[in-house]
C-alpha cells in the first residue's frame, strides 16, 4: 500500500472589480509583470500557502451588476476570501451615461468598413465633444452634486456582502480607491472629490455592517508606503503601475495569511 502525505487544502480567493483588477497603466507589459490578483497568488505560494485565485474583471462594470452574477461566481464556488474593487467607475463621470461610454470605448467592436467609418467619423467625435463639455462643467459645478451615486454603490455592496456571507461566511476585503492621477484629473476635474465621497460612503457601510470578517483594505496606505516620491501610482490616471500591482499583491498576501492562520479548515 502506498503511503501518501495529505496535501493542505488550497485557499480559494475571488477577486472582483472593473478594469482596476485586470489592467495596468500601460498595455502590453512583459508577461512577468502581474496584476495584483496574480501577484497575490505568487506571494501566497512563495509563503508555502496553496491558493487558487480567480479574477473576474470587466471594464467599466458598475457595482449593481455584481448582484446579477453572484450566484454563479460566488455561490457555486464558495471562496474563502472575496476581494471587491468597486465604486471607482461610478466616480469618473459627472453626467455622461454609462452606456454611451461603454459604446464609445468598447473593446468588443467588430471589424468592417461601415463600422469603422461610424466609429471614426461619428461616434468618437461625438464622444470627445461631450467629454470636453463635461470637463468644462466639472470645473464649474459642484463635483459631488450627484450624491445618490455613492449611497447606491454602498447599498449594492452591502446587499452583495449579505449574499456572500450566506456562503460559509468568507473574509471580505473592500479595496479603497486611489485618487486619480494628473491625466485623469485633466479630463475629470471633479473625480478626486467624487472618489473621496465614495470612499467615505463605503467605509460607513463597512462600519454599519460591523463584522470583523468584512474589512477595508487600504491601497492608499500601500501606495504611500511603496511608491517612490515623484512617481505616480496610476501613471495613466486610473490604473495601478506594475510596481504598485506587485506591492498590493504582497500586502494582500500578508493580511490573508494572518487571517488564514486562524481558520481550522485551512490548517495542515
């Protein structure tokens, strides 16, 4: 009879968000430069902790969309840890609608001369004109005038967390939102203030839930601690630099390892 050594149960981690979780500030980076979910998995494996990390990221995804898919993404897989990065997209625009932004900047457009002409001569010029108008208004109007947005985002996240907790009560980490870089601020002058209000709304929701297994993960602190002075944590204005992705993955790994050490089902 063969004697085998039991393997430790791999930890299951689900990362969900918009483009922040799947994109870097510059496209086409070398293969060895990971986004933070992959960097997290590498950090856990390096520490000797088997882990399976799944990433579900959709560009420009709104928070409310998560409620449509939680059964297939969370209930069906039952992760030990869920990391949520939401609220960023809802803070970008002052008034331009989601559907128009997605249509104008879609990565799923099909080829063809008519479609190409439509996008080049009609859609993109119209979008750019509206974006410039919004930018001018964003400098003159109260940038947080639409305060119902943060409240709705917090409410949708709270409902999602209720669903998540019904599935064996995993650790839930909500990633706070970095202020936009100069490139983003030039197009969206009020975005920094909207993100600040969004962070406050999400933090208030977490305090209201009052569960030690539901926490804010402070990316802002990671950036302050690791990004060299004079460098931008989000060079394109929106997405983390490769270095910051790596450091976020490491910091998440440390927090999750400390949590997993107290979970009986994850012990050797």
